C-alpha cells in the first residue's frame, strides 16, 4: 500500500516512522517532509497548501491513503479534492475541519449541542470586546476566530495585558482576516489535558491520554508556544474523567457534527481543562494530531497504526478495533531555536543526534531542520527537534528525554527540563495509578 503523509513537523516524522513499520505499507511519500523524514520516506517538493498539486501527485502515483498532518490543508479542502478524485484520505473534509478553522463556529456548535465550554461573546469591535471583558472580569481570554498558527489565543491577566490584547486584536489587527471576529471568553482555571480520538464519522476510538506544556520556560513561564514537550499518559485523567470526556464531549460532538451534515472523520483533538473537582470543559477543538502529543503517544502504540487510519478514512472502523498500548510511558522534549516563539535564528549546525538516539528507548524526530548547501544538518524552524523517549515509568521517560536533549547541540538551543514535575507529584500522591 502506498501512503502519502502531508506535513513537515515532528508530528509527521512520528507518523511516517510508525507507518513505515506497517507490514501493509510498501512505499511512503511525504510532502514536503524534512531531513529526518527523508531517511525513511521519499520527500516531495510540494507545500502543504498546494492542494491541487498534492491531489495530482496522489492520483498519478496511485496513492492508496493520504494522511494529512496540519490543519491548514484540511481547512483548505485537501480531503475534498482527493475525494473528488475517489482517493482515500485520513482527515476531516473542509466542512468538518471548521471545528478548528473557526472558533466562532465551534463555540456556537458547543452551545447548540450543550457541550461544556466556557462562556464567550463574539466581538467585532473594541467596544464590544471591552463590554465582554467587563462582564467576565479579569483574567479573560481573547481568541482570533480563524487559524493563526497557534498564536491567536491571548490570556489577559490584568489591566495592562487587557490593553495590550485589545490593541493587538483591534488596533494592530495582527491576525488579519483571522481576527475579523474575536471571541472574548471567561477564563477557566485547572489542568489542561489533550484528548485525541480517532473518528469514522460515528464511532470514536480514544488514543492514549497525553499532556503538552505550552509555555516556553520552566515553571510554565513565558509566552505560549506550539508545545515545548509533553507526556503520555497525562496522569490528570482518571477512569471516571475519561468516561465523562467520551459521554459528555466526544460522543455529542460526533452526533452533532453528523446532524449538521458535517460527519467527522480523522482525529479529533479536544483541548480540555479540568477545573478542580468539576466536569471537563472544552477549551478548543483541533482537527488533527497534536504536536508533540502524537510523538509521546505513537511511541507507546503496540499495534499497526494503518488499519485505524484506513478505517477512519473509509468511514467504518473494524468492529473490534481497539488499540493496544505498551505498558510504558512516553515523553517528549522539544529543542527550540534561540528566540522562539518570537523571531528565531536559522542555519545553525546541529550535532549529536546519533548520540541521543544511541540511548535505549530514545527517538529523535525532526521538525524545523534542513540540509545546508554543503549537506550539513542545520536549524530551519522554531521547534527544531523533538527528543522522545519511552520507558517503564513516566519519571524515567522524562529523564531519558531530557538526557537525550542534552546530547544534541546547536547554538542557541533551549528546552524545558521541568515537564512532568506536577504530573510526578500527582503520581506520588496516588497509589496504584496505572498507565492508560
Ligand atoms: N500541542 C498543541 C497542539 O498541537 O496544538
């Protein structure tokens, strides 16, 4: 079977790595890929937004399944273009991808189907936003309606931050048309959890739980990023909460989307907050795998990923489909370039990947890397590499990932060492906690 993976990050490297292990996969292409992916797949010079070119390639090369990594090609209708040509694709179509593509759509969808989420107002002017902030009080959250490369959510904790946010959204209009409509949302405190479920339009197959750490610095300080690391299991989700997430959130979402004529296929990634002692709330929907949650989860998947992706793409999972997870934990540490998540340096030579990979249970997934004209591996993105480790326990997996992160060298490298300290505290408090 021929598979095309669309994307170029650490998430796509992990997907290609896992799919390459499938006995059914004979050839893997990746568009555009990265130097790490190029070691195990054929990379193509086609960008993720080149919808027609991607579909032309899949048609010409008789690709059996296209797996779409990032949200942008999904919201641009890549799956629809492939479907027009009777080609199978893993991921939601354009209508279903609006769950991530428009925060205004997803908020009104949640209201309509009574899915727990924070109160919010849709604002198009500064005056409306000021009124909403007054009603909710500080802190509160500003969210650009459209896709904003992970930067469209701003938490205003005090008056100064509120003024800054108002200026950003309504004065400077840094989000362009993605910020034409802005959600001002009540702030909910608690532990954030990433819940990813594979969907075939009706059924949901939960993946192992995971948690990511979005702030750039240790101690959850500094600005938000795409994710500086994470671990699986999340440890914040016990069996009761996991059931609640499925019955109160995931199943109503799938039923609602089907009722709206937008049946959801692909991976639904629900960003949740667990308010102390309260029911889980939806912070946001994503319509693709999380990055770096996917790396933490896929290193734990015992069985073949391909049949799940095929079942989802065909609109029907196998009757008995139920993933088997290794009784081990996964942890990921993102190595970022100097300046990230602001403007960052590129072209810095990278060394030590082989040393990190020589450690037992350590996998280094490439994200923002490139080959220089003289063939050297250099940095080319904000998140450069994702050092991922698997080990018998969460603490060991995190230690291994941090140790691996220390082996890799490039000028300006920075990463978080503290991830999981809160998780470890919770684990220590619990007795007999199992992995899930
Ligand atoms: N790790 C957060 C995300 O993938 O959106």
